[in-house]
C-alpha cells in the first residue's frame, strides 16, 4: 500500500490530500501540520481582524471529523529533516515517518528583520491565528499601531486595522507602496489615497530600533520617533524550506519542480508558496505565493503522485488588491520585458491609472489602479498570450479599448470566455 506523506496543512496540503484520496481510495495518507488549530486559511485572517468571521470561519473544512472521515491521518508536528535516499522525514515530536511519495507544502514564514527591540512585548507578525489573537487584544479603537511593510500582505492587514478604528502609521523601505506589484505612479497613487484616509505613510524609510515600554518608541531612519501601542511586522515572507538542507532535494528560491511539480528526486513533489514551479508562459521558474496557485499546484502534484500524468499549465502572476477601497491590479510582467513596448494612461483626479506592457503584439503584463471593469480581460489577455495583431497599435494609442481588443482577438480563439461575461454584467 502506497504511503503519501504531506508536509504542510494549509490549502495546498489539504487539497492534495483530498485529491489523492479521491483517486486512490486504499492508499495511506499522512497530513503533517505544525499549528495547534485545524487546517485554516491565512488569507482569512484579515476578515477575522475586521470581525466579519470568527476563528471557525478561517478553517478550510468546517466539520471536525472531515479528515478522519476520509481516512487521512493528521500529525501535529514540524519537519526537522528529510532523507531523500532513505525515504524518511524526521519530525520535532520525535517521530520518523517513512514514505513512498511525499509532497512538500510547507508554505512560507515571515521574514524577521534584524532590528533591535523586535522581541519587545507588543511587537507581532501577522501570520498565524495565534498572532491574530495577540493583535486583536492590542488593536482596539484609538490604539496607535505602527506597521512595518506596505507590500501586498501589508496592505491587506492595513485594511483590517483601519476597520478596527486604530490610528495607523505604515513604514515601507521601498520608494513606494507595494513596490513588488506596482510601478512608481501606481504606488504613489495608493500612498496618496491612504494618506487621504488618515494613514501616516513613510516610504523610503527603515525602522532602526524599537524601544520597549508602554508605549513602544519606534525610531525611524528619517530621524523621527513614533510612539505605538502595537507594532506589526509585515516585511515579507520566504519559503519555509530550511529543513531540506542536505536532504538531496534541490532548492533555489523555493523547492525546484518540473511541470508535474516533481522535484529532482522521483516521488518527492512540492506545491504552494514553498514551490518554485516552471511557468510555461514566461519560460521561467517562479515562486508565486497566492492561493489559486497553491490549489492548482496541489491538484497537479496529487494526480502525479497517484500515477496520473498531469501538467501545470502556468503559474498565475496576478494580484488584485483592495487598499481602503482603492482597487489595484498587477498581472504578468508588469515591469515590462527587454525590447518590449509600453503605454500608460494616468488620471490622478479620478484616481485611475493603466499601464500596459507588450512583447510584439502580445500583452505580457499590466498594472491598474481604480480600473475595475477590465480586470478579467487583462488577466485573459496576459495568461492567454493572445496575439492582438493590429489591435496592439490601437491599444498603444488608446489603452482604454482593452475590452474591444479582447473581444476581437481572444474570442475568435474561444479563449477565456469567462472574462467576456464582464461586459454583460
């Protein structure tokens, strides 16, 4: 009987376990997770902070016996090391598990900046349910909160904090907000919007030290000191793959996989935020830490684990962000490609910005702020690698004609028909 060991009980691990069970009813499945709670979604934590859901609302599966009913054994532990040759994984609870097939779905962990005072009471990351409980105690209406980091995750947390009625300051090392998702114009517009909404924003600024006490005193590189009742560290995440050192499994930025999500070691797979998956669209390996990718990678990996050949079509590079009511998007190679062409349109008065990047007559990336009606079309054109022909020149002159270009070019190919539904809404 084949034994599948899945390391990580987030969305990727859970979907993989369920997919294996569906296609291999008799196989053994062990799901290893290192948190006390049932498997849950980190993406739901902001909704918990806002008060839209309770903790149960974050759980990936709502019935307490879901995994037992499927014959999936759950183990509460963290992987310490993997011996690929011996097909074993050592856990921090003293167990060593043997496996026939293994999925590495350990996700990411927060980057902890090396700043004096990070251990002070009142300084927290916002990553786990345990973190969320600590933040909710301190983030009461009127509390002074300083958030380190204004990337994608940081902006989502900021939205939740604002809803709690705190007085908010945000410090970002980059020269703009969401620097890995937005160009200078878009990032600047998001900053202006946040300041209009009452958030103090420091860009191009580092936190140099945190002085413990009540309140905490946070010293910034610009010379200012900001007093805070709570400091949240949202300075980015990186794949949780340290336990694979000396395992024989190849890791670059993440666990390197092929289009079947298999690593260099036959029978060992990876999926989700810790996987560096091959993207056919860009021809590169990419770590793309978003939940739709985790779900699709888990499905493809699980099918291959049970002997059904499945291939990952692409790694979705898509971010849609709501920052205090301002919607922004980033798709594909939003920064452009060497030798490509670029057009942008900005209407700061109405809070709208659109930037399109082309390679030949293919839209390879885009950024938008306040341009919600074309989100599905932008995604369809970028991911479908649709050849626009003469419509490319039309868009270079008038980027707002995206829908017309899509309907003329993509629909003839029968691609992405879902995006066209937007027009009929």
